[in-house]
């Protein structure tokens, strides 16, 4: 018996998916979700921890108490939450139909999961299986295998360790992805645009100082469809 299959084709808007600069509504044109540079720098996990990210497409998998109304307004109806799709992503197959023009500058489009587990929020990036962004449409599938060698634990910057945690097994994280899934560009080469007095990874890139945009990814990504096939339970 097959498991459930979630499909979002953006024909009726963002479907709960969000862009992220703080938070923002995705650009939807003719049933395609478009994400364009310049992207916000997620500075919550800088070296010596996991590294910086751009967050292109974000889907919350759970609306708990206090979930912001603004997120609901900007993302629109979220079928994943409203129709009760599972948050156990173990061995789920994620298929994306996408294209774009992207100067990657060392980054790759990767799948990211965020979950609250044992009183801490854990962030993991699937580094082993990136999506390739090409000028022509392609359909690519990755499988979320609970193999620690395929994932990178991002942990947190010095002043966010009371919120973000680490060291949880990927098997436990994938078993209940109760926060969100994200398509990210990772890793980023974040360097100050001008000399600064403090260490760049101690400060917040893009807020406390301007980053050199010439070293960051530039271009756009077009996402036509996302499909998630959950194994039978």
C-alpha cells in the first residue's frame, strides 16, 4: 500500500509556501513560484558552526499555538497543514520541477529540515543530494534517508544557543519534522564588503555589516511543482 502524496503546483497561489526576508510572499507567475536575488543572509548558524544560508522556499509543516497570522496571510492556504499530511519524513521522496539562471558561487540548492525536539530547535541540511538549477526545466527527486553522512547539523551562532540545538540523530529529526521544510542555497561565502572591527562571524551579516554581494549567489530560481511521496506507515 502506497503512502500519501503531497503535491503543490502553485496554480492557486503560494499554497502556504513563503519567501524569507524576515518573511515575505512568494512571487507567483502563471503557476510558477519565483525566487530572485538578492536574498537575505541567514546568519543564525555561522562558522565555526554549519554556515550561512539563503532561504528561497519555506513551507511550515505545523501550525502550533501562537503561529503568526502574518505567515498565514502571506502564504495563503497551506494544504500540507490543513489536510494533515504526515510530519514523518523518513525515506520520503521529494520531487521538484524547476529551472533558473544562477551564479552559484559555490552554493547548491539543498533541502533543509527544521524541527523542535527535546526542548530545542534543530536544523539539518541534506548536503549529499543537491538539486541542480539549469536553464531548462528538469524534474529531480531526492530521498530523505536517515544517514548521518548525508546531512549537516547547523547548530547556532553564539547568542542563539538557548534556542537552536544540535547533536540530535537525523533519524529522530526526520521522524517528526514539526517546524518547516526549506529549499536553501548553502553554503555561502560571507565576507564583509568593507573592513570591520569585530569578527564577521560574531556579528550578523547583512545587519551589523554589509556583506560582499559579489561572493554570494545571484540570479533566480523558478519552481513549478513540489511533490512529496511518504512511505506507507
